[in-house]
């Protein structure tokens, strides 16, 4: 059986997980927004009636 870790270590581990998740969400959001704006620009170039 595993021994329990001190509360400070447990807090640090969960804090690290939250930090990694936040960075992942931030990067995913930036990629998603840039892909949407790039697709919108390409669509506007192909369709004369649509303006961005």
C-alpha cells in the first residue's frame, strides 16, 4: 500500500495539474481562434459578398 503524502505535497501536485490544464486550454483556444479567423478570411476571399 502507498504511504500518504503530506498535505503540502498533495496541494503542490494538484496545483501542477491545474497549471498544466490551464496552459493546455489556453493553447487550444489560441489554435481554435486562429483557425477560425483563417477560415473566415479564406471564405471572404472566395465569396465577394462577405466582408470580415
